[in-house]
C-alpha cells in the first residue's frame, strides 16, 4: 500500500473530490499544478492535500481519492533534479545548501515554493521567497550531526531558511529545536503537539 507523506506533490485525474474550487484554481491551473500532501487524518483510501496558487493568499485544503493519483513526486526526488537556469535567492540558497545536506547522509529535499517550482515549472517563486527544506531524521542527532545542522543553518544566508525535521512521527522546525527551548511544536496527522520528545510517538 502506498504511503503518502507531508510535502509529497501529487497530480490527480479530475478535480479534487469533484468539489468546488476557488476562482483562482481553474481547470488550467489544476491541470498543471500538483497538489501538496498536508498533515491531517483521512479515511482509508483518502489523502489530505492542498492546492496552492501563485499568491501566498491562494491556498485551499481538500481531500483526494488515492486511486485518482496519476503521478507523485517526493522532496527527495526534487533534490536530485537539475535546477532551472534562472536565478532567485531561494534557488541560490538551494545550490549552496545541497552539497552540505548530501554530506549529512540524511534523506532531504526542497518543499514550499522551490519544490513546487522544480516539480511544475510554474512561476511561484518571488524575490523574498524562503528556502523550505525537509530532512528525514529518524533519531535524535548526535553531537557531530547537530554541529553539521548548525553549520548548514549558518552558511545558508542568501535567503531565509526554513528547515523542517521529519522524525517519522511528525515534523518540527529546526530553529525551534536549535534554540534549546526544551519543547518543540510537532506537527502530526492528528494535529500539533508541544513535546520535549519529538522522536517518540505522540
């Protein structure tokens, strides 16, 4: 059985749910733009997803039938794709971060606007776009690994870096964990949980 994870990008046959979409999500946009898997609970055979448009304000939550998925692209696949010829701060940051992330040995990939652009070719990146990344880290990092993460966060300076750690039980912001606050907000399929043990099932 296929396992869908947050940040996966999906192309589906037909409108999500057959339900009404906002005006900006017309048929041409939905044919070109992938849906983004989001963290939420669904009935078996259903996938929680979201539609994004060109603007930050254009977001729409929906569900899709897993049987309607015709293509899936993961962040890890996007990490291996050639980057577009055009330049942007977020893409320049990805060029800077990629070899550092590869050296960690963890699975990783771009999400957000960069991932969406790489997967679809649609022009959603702006001059002030962040670089959103997900790292799959299944156990708490040791001292050397924690140093590597700090080095990546320090060296990527051409735009804001939003590094999300996916523990397998949920995802949290690296910046929260690195700040040493004791607890982080772990986003799970059942909702957010404030926890000091993000690598343990909530």
